[in-house]
C-alpha cells in the first residue's frame, strides 16, 4: 500500500484504506472516497491533486491525499 500522492497521473486506482481522524474520513467519504472505490489522478500541482472520483472532479490537498491509501 502507498498514499495516493505517489500514484501515476491518468491511471485508475482502487482505494484500499482511508486513514486519519474520524472527521477526516467522513469528509473524504462525503466527497466519494470510499474503500473499494476507484479514483483517477487528473493533475498534480505541488503535491495537491485534482482527481476524478464517481464522475466528478475534486481538488484535494497533499495532506488529505496522503490519508488515502491505494
């Protein structure tokens, strides 16, 4: 397992685990980041990511992305 921040741009990846505090996990889940779900990194700028999740594009910080394990 590795954090989402280390994934390749343009490749669809399955989420294996979401770490962090309960409120962080709930926030990410509300955006569509759930265990077993798939995400695709659209672009990366200074570690911050724009990802496609459930047919939506979402921008997340480097800190949030590091809590999502793939």
